[in-house]
């Protein structure tokens, strides 16, 4: 079984995009074919905050992989691109530093609210990616 940690960004939570992404992630983990369980969930204010929470989860011995979920909707400035770049780089750094798969389930930048809603299934695909990579890497443990 693959034990997963889940990080869920809450920015714009009045719009249910990230909650729906989380629901899809949980459904994917509970799927009989995946043999995975979400053992811990941390909610963070926004996608920019995801790397620190992912690092905390990746440190745990009982977690095999981490999934970060969020939706970065475009605004009037390039702020969404800055947030997306920082989050992606931070999550990559966590994965390499902790030698733990960290799946990027953060959508955006440059997308509208409607596009964010169309991409809620990224929650499920990120979970499947994390499970696949964790399983693959278990064969290479030294």
C-alpha cells in the first residue's frame, strides 16, 4: 500500500475548486486498483504555501508520497505566474531533498475560473501519478 500525504491550497475556497480537487484525489486513492491511502491532509492558505507543508509531510516515515493540490487563477497582473513558478520549484526542491515523490496537482497559471473548474480532475491524476512513482521507486530502494 502507498501512504499519501495531501496538501490542499485554500485560496479562493469560497469557490469549491480545491475542495472538488480534494474529493477527486480521495476517490482516486480509494479506488481498489490503486492500493493507496491518504494518511494525512494539511490545508494551507494558498499554492505558494504548499512546499513547506509538503516538506513536513515528506519528512514523515509513514508517508511514501505527497500530493499538492491548488488552483491558480489569473488576475490583473503577472502575480499568478510568480506564484505558480515558486510553488512548482519549491515542490521540486522538496521532492529531491527528501527523496520522496511530490506530485504537482496545482493548476494554472493563466487560467480563468471556468478553466480551473474544468481541471478539477487534476486532483485524481496527481494522486495516480504519486502512486505510480512511489511504486516504481520502491523497486529501486537501496
